[in-house]
């Protein structure tokens, strides 16, 4: 039997979840840094659920002094952690994965309630964390360097990878825990210590993760400062970007934020890993399986209420199938179950806050002024089940690719329907004709079209899929995008390399001192 939200004593349920995750009081003031409750100031932020508007908790925001304490503790912990052999570090991450399995249901629920994504997606996010733990465990025995042949006799040359130090992680609200774990678990097996500044909109899930990690560290008698949390706003992120003690800053969020972080880190010649906004398109050619395309488009466009970096924002549809697809889409959109994210019948939850709702309605207004036609959606829902003002009906707009609003990423469920005719290359040109370059896909059963899309004159995005939508990546591949998306790669494949410093070593085991390139430099004595 399907359980609906009306059947759940919700407040009680959430209180149990918080308790299970180690967050003990029902409405506590949480602090930042190492010791909960120990913040140097008492500026607080109330955290309301976008689902029902209830106050979940009040969190103390970090000061610059708190940040200092965290960094100092992390520096100390690094001295111990870097000496733990990598496979042993992997064992700690394995235990983290086990604890996450134990708490999957509770943490998934909290993600859903604090951020507003539906429970299935909240659970999926925790599963992603578990998956990256498993990946990192294997990786801990495979941090390979290369060996190469020296041009000099009896010389050996190789490259090895060493830990970097402190890795700063700035994360966005829409994936409040998964993206941090992609960074943190890889960085941890690489021998780094992590300082995490989560989004100020979703600090509770971060606190919950921190409790889980602390348990594992304590059980293994390891310093607490290996995984650190500092809850603060953009200013704390900015401190981190300028801090030479943080060799790598991995920042996920808007392109606006990424440009600031990239500039600050670049100015001190540090490393940044930027995962920024997307403006993702699906091309539907005349050879597409329309039913498959439809499913992928709807999940991509309305999943997480359009608040994924990989959300489908544009569909570029061939003339010959345009009307048919449009009709099918309108039918599905007409029946979307919109509601409380913890209700199992819901497919579309709320937007994160009223600012997001305003961005949604403003974008719709502006695109219509530019000549776009709103086909469906765009309302703010009201009434007993929607009293937060954060529930909207996903919109479809017929538009042209060059419209200013179409060129922007509006972090809300707006799908732009764009028509193309002729060859697939015309569609590819439209798909590439935006500033961002995160995810892209094509629906076609024609090899000539799909291979053109994947070729070097095809999609210019970091992710290019065939007969799969733009969102819902697996952790095994490197994740990230080009152009305004920032160029970073994290998660699977060889993304781990950015968390380590590379060193080339040459060893002479002869009794001669030959120089490279045959240079003669005989000293007289
Ligand atoms: P945001 O840019 O408002 O905030 C993200 C984080 O950056 C927050 O922790 C915030 O406090 C911090 N921040 C903001 N200004 C800063 C500054 N000047 N210096 C340092 N830190 C600063 O983004 P958001 O609204 O939380 O998230 C939505 C955005 O994130 C969308 O653009 C989405 O596409 C993007 N995103 C990208 C990816 C990806 O992997 N490419 C993944 C998730 C989200």
C-alpha cells in the first residue's frame, strides 16, 4: 500500500530521524566548526523546510575566528592522516560507507525534508554517497603513478602522487550531501583532510553526515580534524578561496560564485575544481524513439523540481516529430503529481525558497516578452497543501535558442521547446550555442546521427549521452562540464588526481654523473 504524507505523523518522524542521525534536541542551536555549540558568535540562521514551512532547527553561523580554529585543527590532523597507508585510509572510508548504509533511510528523509527533493531522490543521493565510498575503497589501492625510461644509463625515473593537504569543499543546496561526498571520500583516500562549507540553505544534512564521520573516526581512534565542517555563508567560502593553507578549493554552485572563487584561488596560484551551472539540452531527431525520449525529458525537466545542475532546460526537436512530441509532453505535464516530497505519490516537490519562485516567475515573464509562448504551467500553487508558496507547476515554453532567458540557467522547472529542421548538425549547433557546457543528449536510433553528436564536431559538453537523458549520472565516470560550467571533473574515472600533488623522481644507481641532453659540464679540480 502506498503511504501518503497524511498517514505520517511527520514532526514525530523528522524528530526521530534527527535523533537517529545524532542530532539530539528537537529545535537546537547548532554550531559550527569542531565542537557543536562552541561558535564564537551567536548569529543564527533558522532552517525551514520548503515542504511545509516548519522550522526544523536554528544553526549558529561561523565567524572568521571559528574558521581559523577549524583550519588549525585540520592542519594538525593532516600530520597524522597523511602517514596512514592509503589502503588503511580506504578501510576508514569503507566503514563510512557501512554507516551510510545503516542510516540511508533516515538521511535520505532528511535530505528530502530539508532540500525538498522527493524521497526517492533523497534516497538516491545517499546511495550515491555509498557508491562513491565503495569506489574510493578500491581506489585506495590504485593511486598509481607512471614509470618511464630514463635516457641516462643506470637511472630510474618515475612519478608518484602525494597528498595535497587541506581540501576545501564549498557545496550547493541542491545536492546537499552527494557532491561533498564525491570530493571528501576521494580526497580522504588520497591522504588529504577536508574542510566542508555546505550551503547555508541545507546545513542539517551536513551536520548529520558530520556525526556519522565523527563516529567512525572515534571508533578508529583517529583525529576529529580529518573531516571538518564549517557552517557559514558566502563570506566563509570567500575566506577559504583566499587561504593559502587550502591548496585545493572544490566549489559547486552558480557560475557567478565560481567566477569569484576561481579568481580568488587563481590570484594565489592555488588549485580550484569548479562545478557550475548548466543549460542542458536533449536533441530529438526524426529517428528518435519518442516514448523513450518523453520519459527522459520529463524526468530531466521536472525531477528535483528543475533544480539539478543537469536538469533538462532545452529540447531541440526535429520539425517532423515536433507536434507529436509537444502533444505527448503537454498531456504528461497536465497530470504531474505535485506535492509534499515525502509523499510517495509525489513526483514534483517544492522549490527551495521564495527567491527561487520569484526567479521562476520572472524568467517566464521575460521570455514571453522576448516572444516565447507559454504552453503550460507557470503557476504558484496555493491552498492547504501548498501554503509555503514554494510549489509551482512546471512550465513548457516554445522559444528560440538565442532568447536571452533561454541562454540563462534559471534554477526552476522551465523547459524550452525549440524547433530545428534539416540535418542533425543544425541541432548540434543550437545545443552548443549557449555559454554553459555541462550535460547533453541525443535521442536517435540512427548511427550517423548519434556518432556525429559524439564526434569532435559534436556536443561540446562534459557529458554527452545517447538515448539517455541529461540528468542522473553514475559515479563511475568523471563528472563536470566545459565553458561557463567551470571545467572541473570530480567523482569517478581518474578525477582523483586533482586531490594529489604529482612528483617526478629520478634515481641514479651508477657511479657516473651524466647530465640529461648529453650536456658536458666537467668541473676542474
Ligand atoms: P550558489 O552559487 O548560490 O551557492 C553555492 C555555494 O557557494 C554555497 O555554499 C554558497 O554559500 C557559496 N558561495 C556563494 N558565493 C560565494 C563566494 N563569493 N565565495 C565563496 N563561496 C560562495 O549556488 P546554489 O544556489 O546553492 O546552487 C545552485 C547552482 O549550483 C546552480 O547554478 C547549479 O547548476 C549549480 N550546481 C552545479 C553542479 C555541478 O556539478 N556542475 C552541481 C550542483 C549544483
